[in-house]
């Protein structure tokens, strides 16, 4: 596995297990090659433009990042989608993972989503994607230009960490 460690963030290209079994926040970098219709149960079919996307999430509880992100990487073999992101990773396997290990009391997915949304030209094509239990407009952001894992990590390192 080709990984880059920084003081606080881990970048994994073509992420695959094993991952830390600790709790943490993570961002997935995904890419769509062509216009795609994403089917999400009650929302129906949602058109997505080609390009790079970032999804932010957190992994808490038993198994931590290993369990949660490992689940993302096992799709599309899994039959049932549980979270919104399951529908997307089933058609666009994550290209890279940026993760920050931390205790259960912290949660950076919302701060990261807000930080990434400040970039001019972004869009949030699916309202409330991954954010049904918080107040964010969406945890899925379409980036306006090609995005490398290192650029994503650099963006996330700007977040206000406590
Ligand atoms: Zn949120």
C-alpha cells in the first residue's frame, strides 16, 4: 500500500485493508468518468456530473476506521446499501482515503464538509447526502477540478482542530 503519513493525517492511495481499528474521521476521494444516475431509495435517480467527489464521514464505535472504511471498500460485493455513500461507492470505488485518528468525542466530518464547501465552484448535487443526523447541507461535494489525495489532505489540514 502506498501511504503517506503526516503529523495528523494519513493518506492512502487505492485504500485497502488493514486500516486502523481506532475511531476517526475520514474523507474519501471518488471519481466518476461519465455522467451517472445515482439511485438512492426515497430520492429516486439523481444525475451526477463526471469529475472528482469528496465524501466526509466519521467512524466511531467497535472496529473504528477499519470497520467503517473497510465496508466502503467491500462494496459493490455487499448486497444491501445502508448509508447514502454505499450507493456511490458501489459504482465509484474510492480512489484515496484521508483519515485522522481521534477519540470518540471528536467529529470532523462536518467541519471538513464546511471547509471543502468554501472552495469556489464546488457543488453539492445530493441534498443531505450523508448528513441526515447533522445540519450540514451535504457531506458529498463535487470538486470543480481534478483533485489529488495530497491536495485533499492539505485542505483538511486547514480545519480548526481542537
Ligand atoms: Zn455534517
